[in-house]
């Protein structure tokens, strides 16, 4: 049975670290690209929610008042 010596272990760890750095950079780039799209979608969501609040607080009571006074 072959024994793994320290040089082999060190080489494997170094290769693992280099692979991890490369993959980490790719993941970071993709996250940065995706984050802009998510922020854009959240902006639209906030606009829709704000519009619904305005309708519920201002428009709906006026419409109900107008209907009941006729």
C-alpha cells in the first residue's frame, strides 16, 4: 500500500486552494451580475406595493364615499 507523504498532501492542498480561488471569483462575478437584476425586480415590487397602498388609502375610500352618497 502506498503511503502519502507530506509533499503529496501539500501539492493536493495547494491545488485545492487554487481551484477554490478560481471558482470563488466566478461565483462572485455571477453574484454581482445577478444582484443588479434582483435589485431591479425589487424596485418594481416596491413601486407596485406603493401604488396599492395609495389605492387602498386614498382612492378606495373616495370611491366608496361617492357610491354611498348617491
